[in-house]
C-alpha cells in the first residue's frame, strides 16, 4: 500500500451499544484519482467514510495519511486535508446565508480575513454558485444545497474530497452538473472519493473502485478491471454495469479498459460501425 495518499489498515469499528460495522477493512487511495466505494445499504460505506477524516476512530487498526499514522492529536490536520460532504446537505448547512456557511470552515482554521475571502470566492466559483452568495440557505433547492455543502468543504482547500451518495435526490440534470463540477476539481488536483450503490454511475465515472460487503472491502482496483470480474455477484452481491452487459451481448471483444463506459461512448462505437 506504499505511495498511497490515504490508507486504512485492518480497521475494525463497533458503534457503542451496537453491532460491529467494519471487520478488518483495508483500503488504499491514490492521489489524484476518482474513487467509488460501492456496496448495498448497510454494508458500512458511510462508516468507512467517517473514518477517512477522523470523524470516527477505529476500534482497532490504523488510518494513515501520506504514510503517517493519524493519532488523536492530529485529527484537526486530517480534517483540513480530508473534507467530507454528507448525503443530506441539511445535516451540514447551518448558517443564515450561503457566504456565511462557506466561510465558517476557513474562519475556524484561524485564517486572515483576506485568506478567508479568497478561499470562499474560489469555492463558490468552483461550484458555480457565485450568484447565490447572499441567498438564505433555507431558500435553496436541494441541488443548490448540495453545491453549497461541497463549497463549504472546498473553502478549507482539502487534498481529498469525500462525498456520501452525492447524487442521491438529484435529477438527471443536477447529477450531470455535479459530476462536471467534481471533474473540474479532480483536474485541479483534488482526489475525489464517493460512496454510492449505483454501479452504473461508478462504471462511468471512477478511475478506481472498492466493493464492500458486510463491513469489508472484498474487491478493489482499477474500475474497468474490477467491474469486469465475472464473480461480481458471487463476491460482492452486485450485478455488472449495464453497459458492460450490453457490450458483452454485442460481442465487443475489446480489452476491459477499452469497452465503452458511458452511453455517449457506446453510441459513438455504434455510429462508427454504421455511419449511415
């Protein structure tokens, strides 16, 4: 696992008074990658995400950032570098206006007023919500709230952005706008990690995937190879991505990494075969 930006090494976690949620889970996340953590509801995805920035501490095992074990005294540093966006933005937004909400993080870090202003403006631009700066957070649509919640994390300039079910509750247009914004962040150097149960979204979007089942990562690696594994249902209880199934039915004999992973890519192949 050497060379990873963030690693979880054989972590176990039990909620107080509850069942064991993670069972010796290990995962390595490389810098600059788009990573999708896949699995059914209840498999431990959210619990894992909350360990990535120290919100939860493992019962046993280690979390390492840039090769360094994260001890309790270093959690403030970890939270700055690994920002997490919750599934429901209403769990994250609390200030009266968008600007106040986005500025809270950098202000809490003790930055100068000029540094806070620059960070907030950059985050608003990155999420294309500059025009909402002075709006009341209670007046926003669900999709706008998602963008503000992400901007609030971005303002702290994290190295890694972690999102729990980021497209949940969004329509098709909102999903595409959000994914485009995330692509822009990744191109600027941010590592993006999402948890989702949508295998087709992961297939179209991710560089790497990790499949979870019953509190463990059961399969992880490059997306095109992991989601080509014929044992997906047996190992992880998930079906293959629909575009992989279509490609197989059409007898496309390319290597896994060359198969179409989006509808547009598939249509391009079909049109090339039948230009008329």
